[in-house]
């Protein structure tokens, strides 16, 4: 079960093999991957992630990633209404809370969840530094049904580490509790990304970071159509964001009759 963060940053995800929220996770492979992702971002990459998502000086390579993430976040949030009072939004994989803060500033009731208690604690501190105290920060799994019902879900660069079947099953698990829209990102399949992923698998598991899983737009569309729980969801827009070493595809999923929509690049 997700842990409310107002008073304590722990417990968070289990990194010793005990599945967190196994009853609602999409699959065994999802749970295994989730544990690895949680360990990496909480114990290995937390400081680097804090720097990347701040105004702190970074290398030229990371500066391009920061710029790309800024553009991607703007893309996803521009697909949501500018006025969100009375709307409940899940920031799935909130990281250091940048999107959560903007959503709260628009008036949304925000539940911000991430596998890393360290990053969630930092996100809460950032929000409070900006005078925002009503974001519901949690460490845990974005699929937890106890998080409740939402009008919108934002999942920026959070499901990109899962294989396509688990990615779509995760969306299918969320979908019954989402009223209007899910805006997400996937890593577009390119020759370079495929080579990098293959080379990464040559390293010992302990030395690897959780790789992103490249997905073609056509494969994602087919997986979406083939998933019964997502039959009322359609891709209404896509947008590719590229900035140096950052390359990601935004996808706008709308709750409606699937056949009424065709994906378009926006």
C-alpha cells in the first residue's frame, strides 16, 4: 500500500524482493522491474536526479536532457486544462515534483507518487518552499487502487522502463479509475536506442541502471487496441520531443470510444 508522506518518508518500496502492493501490480515481471527501478532511483541516482531537475549547473549533456524534459513536461501539461479546480490528478512517478507543483498551482487536487522515498521527500520540501502544502505526496506504487479515482493521470518518463506488455497492462490497471485523460511518455524505437539497450545488457546487473524500453508508435497502438480494459481509450495526439540525448514520445490518451479517434502528431 502506498505510504502517506506528510509525516514520514518511509517505508517505501521493498528492495529486498518483497513485492510492494503485489495484489494490484500488473504482473510478476512488473513487480520485479519495479523493485529494480525503485532501488536505482532511491539509492543510486537520487542526488543526480535532484540536480538534473533543479537550476544547479550540470554538464552539457545533462543540460540537453534537462531542456528536453522541460519541453516534454510542458507538452503533457498543455494537454490538460489550464484551470483544474475541482479536478483530481495523479502524478505517476512524480520524481522531484516539478509537474506536481504546476498542477497544484492550477488548482488541482494532486496525488504525487514515486517509488523513491528520497525523491518524494525532496519533492515535498520543494513544494513547501514554494508555499504549497496540499499536495498528497506518497512513496509507493502508482497502481495502488487505494489512491482512488482521478480525472487525469500524468506519467512522464515513468513507464518507459517496462516492457510493452507490462506498460499497457499498467495503463489498463489505472484506466478504470480515470475519468478523462492519461498523458504519458514512451521511448520511441530508434536504431541508436536499440543498440544502447543491447550493449547495456552485457554489463553485470548490479552495474546497470534500469534501461528504457524503446517502443514504436505502431506497436503501442496495436497493444492498446488489443487490451480489452483499454477499449474505450483512444490516442488523440502524439508528439516527439528531442533535445540532445533526450528523446521521448508524448501520447495523449482520451477516455472515449476508441474507434472515434486516430492518433495524430501534434
